[in-house]
C-alpha cells in the first residue's frame, strides 16, 4: 500500500511494500538524484530530527530524496518484554516526517522484512559480542541484518546514524567496508537535553526520579573526559566516582576504547562508553576524548 500526504517540502509517500519502494528509489537514482536513508525504529525525537535535517543538507548530495524507515526490528531485541515495551507512535512519527520534509517513509510489516523461509543473517564478528553485545547477545546480528536488508531495498547513496549508538555505528561502517556495500555511512553527534542526557526513544520510560538519576551518565562521561590529559586510568577513575555516587544507577559497563572500539591507546583519540540500568530502563551513552593531552 502507498499513501501520499502533503509535507512542508511537497508530498510524503508512505510505503509498506519493499518492492514498491525499491522501484521508486531506483527511478529517483535513474533521474540523477541521490537517495539518503535515515533508518529508525520510530518514536521519533530531536535526535531523529537532526538526522533528517542533516540528510537534507548532505553537502555532497544536494537535492537528495530523503527516505526514513520506521521498523521495530524484532531480531535485535533480546527479550519479548523489551520488544513489546518499545514505544510506538506511528501517526506522530508521520507528523514529524511531514514537518521535516521527508519525502518517503518506509514502514514495512515484520512479514515483509522477514518473509517465511528467509534465514540469512549478518554476523558482526568479534566486536559484536563485546560491550552491548555481551549484555544483549544476538543484538548486533539483528541490527546488521535489518540494516543490510534496508540498504538492499532502498539502495541509498548515503545512510545516517546517530553516534549515541556508537558501537552500532562502528559495526555498520565495518559491514559496509567488509561486504563492499556501495553506500556512505555517516555518523552524527548525539543530541542532548539541557541536563546532558542523550535523547532516546527509551527516555519516555523514565519517571521523574529515574530521569534525574539518568543525567549521571553524561555527567560521568564529562568528568572522565576532563581527566583525559592525565591518561586512561584517571578518566575511568573519575567517571566511576560520579557513577558510584548515584545508587539509582546500576552500572553495566564503563569502557575506554579507541575510536574503532579496539583497545584504548595511551595517547590520542579515544571513546568512553557507558551502559547502565536506571529504574527499569537500560541506557547507553558515550563521549569522544583525547588521551594524554593534545
Ligand atoms: O538505531 C536504531 O534505531 C536501530 O538499531 C536501527 C539502526 C534502525 C536498526 O533497526
């Protein structure tokens, strides 16, 4: 089914059929326009708006057609409860797409993305079992499989992802390089609320107390980053101190890595990553820093 609605930039076409969308994006490329994909699971927020705006202003793809996908991908959820709990607000999402001038929304059913008999998945390699992958076994198989399918269906020239899911971004960039996929993956900075909390669809599950405690995560990352000139141990100690002062934050991991998520260097660019359960919600965040001075 295809439905067409007016937007700030023209019309918003909503597709649920992969073949219909593929045919349209093929035509767009044949006509000489680039296709930029913003993959999402819906529940669109300020972070997604910033991705859409960046998609419209890709300097090497002016006048691109922006396609936003909305698909809550069951394959990347570890527990049925987490999948059921994921916020869904399709009509509100379409309104955001209209306001932001998205031209095409792709919102397939689970059956359309995983038809009976489809059995191939994408293995993320060793990094897929670390950090998020250690706490959520199979998560990145689900992410890479659905992203590979979306790339196959949409055929984008560019695809935009937020840095908040930093390990996801690194793994998608690796998949594209390793499997020689013809798409440029672009990561964009995390959008934060005024208290520093990274915006996330999951934040709706935080009650007032949990919301206040959640701000400890960016505060810990910032405390760690301030110690970066003194080296990795000082960074981790400072971040740990902030996290352990907040009993409502149940720490899963705090890790310092290089920007590709290999072992942290003693000097140079690095990434500090944190995951914790606050209230009943699992939150992740990360920050870039430069170890050992500039
Ligand atoms: O970051 C997300 O919202 C999802 O993991 C993605 C990339 C859309 C794949 O389902």
